[in-house]
């Protein structure tokens, strides 16, 4: 099983130039996990080109004293 084209495209948008070290040591695991995370979970959805910071999002949800 190879990583799907959609999964590869979404991964590259989110993590440009990033190659997992696990792709070398366990390529089958990466094929399954990347296809699941970047294709199966996002049918019809566009990947964000810039992930939001969870700390900034959480901080904005807390009311000021």
C-alpha cells in the first residue's frame, strides 16, 4: 500500500519539506498512518496551510480578569 496522492498533498501543505524518520525505519506504518490522518479523516476538506497554535487559541478563550 502506498501513501495516497491526497494524503501526500495534504501532508506536504501542512509540513513542507518534512520527512519522518519513521519513514526510513518503518515505512509501512507511515503509509497507513499518513493515509489515515491526511486522507481518510479529511474527505472533501482542505488542509490548512498554517496550523493554528493551541496555546494562542486557548489563551484567547480565557476571559481577562
